[in-house]
C-alpha cells in the first residue's frame, strides 16, 4: 500500500495517484466520476486489491490533482492516463471507469487499445447533451460563491432518494468530495463532457468490454449503456437496479460483476 504520490504530465499538470495491492498482481486502473476523487472507490479497495494491484488517480481538476483553467478534453484526460502509466513503467492494464471515468475508458478503448487487457464502462455515455446545458453549468461553476448547489445536485443525481434522506456516512463523504472540487476543475470537466462524442467510434473498440448501467440512473441513462454495448463488438451488458454510483449502492453485485469479468479466462 502506498500513500498519495504525484506525477507531472507533459503539459505540466500534477496528477495525484495511489497504488494498493501486491506488486506481482495485474494492474487495475480505477477512474473517478466528475466531482469526486479516488476516494469514491475506498469501499471496494480491500476486495479488489486481493486480485489486483489497484492504481487510482484523481482526474485533472479533482482531488489532489491540479485544476488548470480552461476547457479540458477527452483526449487530454485520456493522455493523462497514458502518461501516468508510462511514467510508472506499466504496460497493459485492466481499466474500470465510472461516469466521466467511463468516458476516459472509451477514449482509451478507441485510441490506445494496446494498453488495455479488459475494459469496464460503468454508468457512462458516449455522448451527452445538449451543449447549452453544459455551457450553463460551466458558467455556474465559475461564478458561484461555493459548491453547495452542485453538492445538492450531484448527491440527488447519484443516489436513491431514501439513501440521500438518510444522510449516512457514505452520502456525507461524497458530498465532501463535491465541496472540495475545484470550480475551474469542474468547469473544465463539464467542457470535456460537452464536447465528446464517441458514438461513431465505439465499433473500433476490440478489447473485451463490460458495460454496467443503472436501471434508475437519471444522468447516464440505461439506454446510454445499451447503446454503448450494442456498438462495441462482443461486449457484455449488465443493468443493475440502482442509480448512478453503483459501486457504492450495489457494492456486492458490482464487485462480483467486475471481478468475475476481469478474472475470467
């Protein structure tokens, strides 16, 4: 187990990361949702690190990573992963990304399939719109006095109403992650989501892929998961009862599905 470490990308951005698990195990990269950081996977690390050397990182604009001003792109977010792997001397990996992390995973599957053994795309979409919605979110992120309104919005979108009303430790932890997110980082990430469109490119992905979606997800709809699975040749689709942060809401089922998929012959 390691503490947080840092890597500097080619464009001078500091990326925070940590590694858990024995050195001889295959590497599994976990990529976080927008407005969270690597801690969104804390509840799954004990189980996953039995089978994998787990590499978690904070997407640029989040957590302990730098949050440069300006629009980010899927290309830049994907290259951050490749540069991190190169810097650590890691070749091919298993990759699991949720929401924005799943968008990064799609980019890797399209642009750098040789770096992937298997790919898990959870609660994500190949395209989200309309663009003017994200323009409004960018303006709000850059002009709001704090992140309170975004915390309310994200928590309401991520978890079932009963879980939010209960206000348990998990909800509190995720709310704190949102509140700690840089406003420039959030705005830059909204721009990346606004501008990406992988719908025509998904059929070129040629690595084994598992697509996971939430039946009640109101952000990246179950239909988005179906569209991705239908577009990627030979991919598997698993729809779970639940909303958006399925690794938390449906932890046991999520872990079973991901571990089973990544370890199958």
